[in-house]
């Protein structure tokens, strides 16, 4: 988790570099996971994509549906690090202040995950 404070650079290029740095760090964390999780939730559009492709090695996935409005759940293919583990893509501009916590609670309480 990161601070909710927006860190900005002096230029568009610096802002892009900050985002790339944060995304690269998250990908490294995901690559370091050695125990198969019950589910994975990624927040942010570009971040979710980087975690999926670079961190988890997902090349294809089946969309299972939505766990909240505009929050899709995908099942990664056999080529990924954790095949069949539900991957929730939580876009950065979706939901209210409690939506992310509610999604995680739903996943934790689910017998089907």
C-alpha cells in the first residue's frame, strides 16, 4: 500500500518516471511471492496491467464477471505463475472510499475463491 498523498515531479516526464518506479517496485514484489495466494487484487489501470503481464506472466485470462461495478475478475491461463487464481483488476478511478476494502472482504469470505 502507498500513501494517498500524490507525489508529483516538476514535469510530465518526471511524473511518468515516478509512476514507472512505483509500478516496477510492485512487479518486483509480485515476482517475489513464493506461496500461491487465494486471490490477487491490483489497483490502478497501468499498474494492474504491469502486475499481470510482468509480475504474473499472464498472457491470456478468462473474464469471470464483476465483483463490484466496473471491477472485473479474471482467471489467469495455465502459462501464468498462479493459474486459475482469481485476479481482480481494480481500476484507479472506480468505486468509493470503501469499495476496495469491500471487494477484499468479499474475496476473503468466499468459499469459491
